[in-house]
């Protein structure tokens, strides 16, 4: 029986999902990759619950929805709405753990957005920040 680290599991799961985006048009890859770069920053500045609520409200195009679905699946959630709801209702210890899990998964999304999709953070279109 082979045991894998959390990072190995996330890396494999994220790779599968990002690789499915690779054949798409560059504009779609850019939209998907932008969320991989933007969401960790939002979480660090606004907190998990507010960042996920913002992503829910602003991420309504097809690629944002695909990114949200992929993130939720990697984290073992039924959907992005469920992940966001969990972040709003979790006790502080679970909230902190969930934040760390989301950020760890997002690190792999960012890495693969850079390496597979060729999307870097400096290509992001500016969007309003939560609370602005």
C-alpha cells in the first residue's frame, strides 16, 4: 500500500483538471488561470469566507465556474457553493484548517496554470477587491 502526502494527492488531482483546460483557446485558459492567481491573494487579504463569496458573485463565466468546480472537487466538496457555505459556518479551528487546505490546493492550481496553461499573474485583468 502506497501512502501519498497531501501535496502529492493535490498535485495529481489538480494536474488532471488543469490538463483538461489546456486544449482550450488562450482567452479561456487565461480566465481559468487568472482565478488560480487571484483567489489566494483574496483569501490572504479578505479571509476565506469573504473571498469565496466574492468568487461566487464575480465568477460567473464558464471558465470561472469550471475553476470553482475543480477546486471544490479537489477538496472533496460536493460543489463550490457547499465549500463557500462550509467556510461561513465552520468553527474557528475548522475554518483555519479549511483555509490552509484551500491555499495548499490553490498553490498547485497556480503552479499548473503557469506550467501547463502558460498563464502568469502579471497577465491578470484587474478586478475589484472585496469590499471595494
